[in-house]
C-alpha cells in the first residue's frame, strides 16, 4: 500500500483539459478552481495520513497525541484550517511523514523511530506556524527572512545550502550582504515594477509565494523545489532590478507548476530514469520534468519581457538581448519536448498550449532573432 499519490484527471471537471492561457492569468475562475482543487488534494492527503497513522500505528498515535491534535486542527474554522494546512512548513511535514509512512507500509523500513519523531513534533510545528501568523501585520508584503529557518525547512533545503543554527556562524554571515530589512525593501520595489508591467501576475504572486529567504552566502542565484512549495530562496546575486524581476517571475512560474503537479502529473513517473537533456540556455542536465519546467518558465519570461516596452533605453537593450537568447533556446526545447513520449495526457495538453504560445511570440518578436548572439549574463546558476 502507498498513500499520497496524485489522482489523474481532476482538472478536467469543467469540461476543458486546460485553459487557453497556460499561466492561469486571464481567467480568475480557472485559477481559483486550480487553487481549490489543490487545497482539496492537500486536505484529503492529510486526512488519509491521519487515518493511516491511527490504524497502523495506534501506539505511536496514542503516545504523542497526534490524532487528538489533528482532530483539533480539522475542527477549526475553514479559513484558519486551510491557512495552516497550506503553509509551506506544514506541507514539508506532510511530505516527510508520507515518505516515512510509505516506507513502513511497503516494508522498505521496519524501524518506526523516524515516524515517531515526526509525530512528536506535530504540535510544536503548528505552534511555530501560528506564531508566524501572529507576527504578520495586515497588508504586510511577503515576509523576507534569513536566519529564522524552520527546522523542517532545513531538512528540505537543497544540499547546496546549509541553514546554520550556530550563533557564531550566523554572526559572521551577518557581515555579508545587506540587512534583511534593506533587501525586503528591494523585493517590495521589484514587486512594484512587476505590478506595473503585468498586474495579473503580481496579483497571483502572493497567493503562491508565502516566504522569501535572503541567502547572500549561497552559490546559486535563486532556488525553489516541489518539496518546499511556497518558499523561494534568493542569493541576491542579480545585478539589477531587471535581473531580480526575472528571478522573482522565474520562481513564481515554478510555484504555479508545482501547484498544478500536485493534482495532475505532467510527466510519467519513470521519466526521470529514461531521458536526459542538456538545457539549450545553460547546458545543465535535466530530465524531462526539469526540461519542461524550464520551457514553461522561459515562455513565461518571454511574455514578461515583451511587456516592458516603456523601460529606459539602457534596460531595453538588455531586455531585447535577453529575449533573443531565450527565443533561440525555446525553438530547440520545443522540438525536443514534442518528441518525448514521457508526458501524461494532461502534460501533453499543456505542452501543446505552450508550443502554440511560443509560435505566437516567435512571430511577434521575429526581428529579435537578427540580433547578435550575446549569450547569457555571467551569473550563478539557478537551482530548481
């Protein structure tokens, strides 16, 4: 037995497999429906998890009071219950417990000590989330943090970055980069630029991005992953507001795809072991899932850059060079991905929508292809 798997076909319940707009930005009803279905999937997963713990490990459930605490959470008013369960830290906890549960249920592991540890920390995890909610001010922008890393985030963070808890190390790190308060103002100013360029995307941003971590000592440029959805890690190695705009839009696009993928798989489960591609923009190796993410993100960015027609001349040159670079890579990516057999029917539908979008953008921006190939800016790689 294995729990916590996606249920195919749920996004077809309105008679259409996918909205015409692949980014859910022109149809509020479809975006709200996507969020509602993702919420229902998360809530159902938690309910199944609770039931399975009570059924298969009643001694652990009784010892740590997990069932009682979970029942109290489920009994809360829907808005608060939803906010808690959808919080990134709560979702990290769910994914870790699902992993431990499935290993025990399938016989891959005999020792329940890891599961016991996670069940024991459930009340404290909820308290940490509640405390963060209490600290938030009405109308506050997305919190920007640095050292206030939740222990569960430290478990899910990329291996390329270590959230240190040593006070001496943290004091030394404080000497690098800018104060968090300053970077938070930079993020707010950048989001204002995004709002002016693409109000619909800005309106969706805070819905999908809950926390931003400022990590100037990281080796990457920006980072997100499906194992900690709702959180963006940024090293602030961008050279300008324009570059930071790209980083935020880039990572928002990943968040949208993660949310879609929670209720509808885009690629076949075994695809990671069957295909390997070199990204045409960086040469980095990706499986078909990672390649598709890059394809989606770069079409989103091409749309975004195409809206920046009122920027100063010094930015316009950079924008046009960047668009030409992205376009060249997208044509190869479209060819590679269309040839892959590792998409689910829903993933294939989304791919076709994106290819149609690319054809329109390529025709609209055809003159850019005559620009000399300046390549990409020498900035650290992203991690996703």
